[in-house]
């Protein structure tokens, strides 16, 4: 007996007149955007005149978009409102640009502001989606993630027992989010083996700078994140260390995922007294930035070693690149992460926003380290088995001891 529903595909009726209304709206919106973006020819640079910004409105692609939109609106098994569909379209548009651009809902925007200020609820971990999993950039010092032994380069495959395969960045963020004192279970993949850990979320208060006067007058400076006050805090702690007798510097940027561009420039300036710190190059030349060192030198030219590893990213690499290119000190450790792009936060209505990659940054020598990283002057690796034996730190201290008190 033949079943009349044996086929899984069905013929969907042609779109209703509402499609034409949506197309007219989208076309009108895009035309207005193009008109607002246009500038008189005298104000357009040669590079700008060749960009797609001034290209004709892609009518065929708009028709395809609206046709798909209307099919989904009318026939998807789960009904969606126009507001929901437009929200999904917005998130999808940004998701496909690059792995560091993302749409930020109101909660994400609040979290970003908390990160910048240095306090938020969570487990203290910096991550990036890659392929079907989440790659750990680094755990933040003295947080549930670091105390649980999560390491840079670990892969998170499941959150709360749910696979993250197929989830976009926003889904992952929502899955990881939670209130203080709530628990989160992660499945970790490391060196081909998987294991599960349960952590309790805390208020993560990130003191981005801590310091210590070590033996032989080594002024140890550890920066875990680049926040609004990091530069000022660093200089204050350098002054305290000098008063206590420090005559050489050990700057530890390992497992530092980055932060604000201005904080990175301020930190680098604490060790430099002249020259370029970093430049950024955007699509529009008027958005390019350049940071130069001031004449003041809180470091007083004392010997310097900077520790980096594969968890040192973004702002950490700005500082390391400036120190290396100016030959101000020695970089020691492992090749850094390789995030050489700049993300701008664009506020949107209702407390939402967009984190958009708007520029690449370049070291003083003109190097863009995006997806390459910065190689240390002295390559030293810590062992995976003995986490208590910090060979990188010991080697850096030994190098500084041999440097003497040269200024």
C-alpha cells in the first residue's frame, strides 16, 4: 500500500505579496545606507574609491535573501516572528565575518564592561571558538578555571553535558553564563584524552597587576589582563619596587589574553622613552592610529626580560612587539598566540552592540603578527608534567642576574 506522505519534500507555494514589501523595505534601507556612506569625490582617497562600499546595490542577492526570509517565516516548522528572524539574520551576518567579530546582546555588553572594569561573574577563562570546539586561550590567575588546572590550548567539547558542535559564538556564551555560586560542568580534551570538571562560578575580581621584589633585586611584574587602570597600576607598583631596591625588571605576560589598546600602549610606554609603540591600519585611513612613547621612563632603562607563551595574546603582543623591535629587553618563553587585529565596540539600541574587527595593528618595525605570533629571543618551554617547576621563570631570573646593574 502506498502512503501519500512517502516523500519528505513538499512543494512550497510561491511567496505572497508580503515578500515584495520586505524587499522594498530592505532595498530602501540599503539604498539609504549607501547614500549616507557616499562622500564627495574630493574627499575620497584612492583606496576608498576602489572599495565595495560605493558599488551598486546587489539587487539579486537582496531578492534571494528576502525569498529565503519569507520561506522561513511562512514554512519553518517552528514559527518565528519578524523580530526574531531579523535578530537571527543580524547575528548570522556578523558571525561569518571573522572569529573575533560578534554580536553582543545586552547581557554581553554588560559583561564586556565588567571585564574592562575588572569584575564579573564567571569561572575566569578566556576562550575562542575554533571548528567544532572551544579553544582555551588562557585561564585568568586565581580563578576557578586556573585552580581547576585548565590550561592554554585545552579544548572544551561539552558544557553542562551538551555538545557545543554546531553552536555559534553567542550560543556558547549563553551556555557558559550563569549566576555567582552556580555550577558549570565542562568536558575538556587535552592531548587526546577527555575528562570532566565541575566548577563553581564566582565574582571574578581581576587585579590585573601584581608585583614582588625577588632575590637579587629583581622587580617581578605580573599582568594578567589589560584593563582601564592597568597602566597606572603598573607604574605605581614599579615605583614601590624601585623604592624597595629593584634594579632590574621581569615582566610576566604569560597567559595574558589582552584587553584595551590604550592600556597596552601605556604599559609599553613605561619601558620606552622614544619611538613608535604600535600603529593600527583600518579600512579608512582616517581611522588609523599611532601611539608613541613619551620622554618619561619609569623603568629607568634597567635590564628587562619579558615572559610570553602561547596564551599571550592581543595587547600582550603589542607590548612584547614594542619591546622586541626597540631592543629594549629580551623576550623569553614560547611563541605568542597571534591575534593582531583590533576590535571596536559599536553600541546599538536597547543596550546591545557589535564587536567588530576594524583594524590590524603593526609593531614598530611594521610587522603584523596576526595568526603568526611573536617569537621570543630565547625559547624556553615549561614541562607539562611538573607545573610547580617554572623553568621559564627560573631561566629569566638567571638571565637578569647575569645582566648586572647596567642602565
